[in-house]
């Protein structure tokens, strides 16, 4: 059976993707920082598919390299890497943000994604034709909005990094896709507001956001296309989310 490695599998898109790949019999390498959640997911899926749960902070380059180095033989033939672990913080004007929050977003969304990709490239190239890297970007990487500051910039990095990777991976058979979701109801806003459940509920109230399963389905779709097809970028919004007009500062 093919193997998918999913970062940030303890919640949201990552957990839904794990369930989606498992439904088609894929073996899974599931990572995240919250061990209990990883173990619960392993318990849920482990009867039907092979699951390796690895407690891992993607920001720790050495730990990431070691974990990949020490993958058991049965889990080394990875077909799909889903670079999903990430977060937004500080939904307020740039001039009011703590510098530490900017660093956390860069360390996770940029450095963490780069750490995992660097460690996994040899295994994906070894798999070759049909292998894929699915990076989770965001609409925030393309469309500016107030309070987007460093979060949007990290997702712009994810998109461009993926395109550049494609250039260097030419001839290896390894595909690279940026899936950029719009508003989706996960723990994302709870994390972004540092635990404000009311703010999270309010954001999703009275509209129809994407659900984690919607994005999981796209991830699975991209990873299981015939090997000669590479979707470069897929931007997915809820039907009830669109753009705002430019704003003007007036006297
Ligand atoms: N929800 C949305 O509206 C959108 C989200 N996205 C992106 O989708 C991705 C998944 O987010 P989503 O599912 O919504 O949010 P969740 O908060 O539900 O899930 C985030 C996942 O990332 C993991 N994670 C965060 N930091 C680290 C870290 N340092 N090391 C390892 N794992 C980490 C978390 O695991 P743990 O805490 O256990 O480590 C968790 O499993 C993110 O990259 C996010 O930016 C993009 C567009 C829209
Ligand atoms: O990446 C998340 C979606 S949004 O909050 O930037 O619209």
C-alpha cells in the first residue's frame, strides 16, 4: 500500500486527511506535537491501516532529520508528503503584534515546512513517479487583508517554494502542489486568537465555511491523480467567501 506522511495530523485538515487516506488503505506516518491526539488517531485508524505516530515539532530541524532517518524500513517508501502543520497568530494590526508571534509563524510555516521537505526529499525521489508533495498554503498568501501581515507572507513563501521545487525536481517524477484554502472551520481560529472560543464561533457564525473534510478530499485527489498530472496550485474558498474592494484613506 502507498504511504502518506502528514504533518499536523492532530487536528483540522491533517486529521481529516489521515482519515481520507486511510479510507483508501494508505499506510500513514502521522506527526504533530500532541502525543495523546496522535495515539487516539492511531487507535482509530490502526485496525484498518498501518500507522506510525511520531511526536514531532516541525520547527526542530534536528528532530525532524532524526525522525526521518530513523523511519522503519516499512515506512520509508513514502508516496505523498502533506506539509500541513502551520498556524496563524495575532489577528491585529502589525504595529500591535508581539515580535515573538511573528517568529512563531515563520518558524512553523516556513522553517518547519522547509525542515520536513529537506529531510523527506531523498525518500520521495527514491519513490519517483507518482510521488507528491502537497503543501498547504492559504488564500492569505495571495490576497492581503488587515491583520494578515506575517501569516500571509509565510504562505506566499510556501507557494513560491513549491514552484521552485518543481523546477529542481524535473525528471524525478515527484510532483508539488500548493493547496490554498480560504476560510475553514478547524481549530485554526482558536489557535490564532490564543484560545478565544467565542471569537472562533463568531467568525464561523451564520455562514458556511469549508470543513476539514473538504480540503482532505482535495489533498487526496491531488495525490492520487495519474502520475503525469501536476496541479501546481489549487485555491479553494467557501462559496460564501469572496474579496472586498480596495479601501481608501480619506481626509
Ligand atoms: N483553517 C483555515 O481557515 C485555513 C488553514 N490553513 C492552513 O492549514 C494548515 C492546517 O491548519 P488547520 O487544520 O486549519 O488548523 P488546526 O489548528 O486545526 O491544525 C493545525 C495543525 O498543525 C499542527 N502544528 C502546529 N504547529 C506545529 C509545530 N510546531 N509542529 C508540528 N505540528 C504543528 C497542529 O498540531 P499540534 O498542535 O499537535 O502540534 C495541528 O495538527 C495550516 O498550515 C494553516 O495555516 C490555510 C488556509 C485556511
Ligand atoms: O489561512 C487561513 C484563511 S484566512 O484566515 O487567511 O482567510
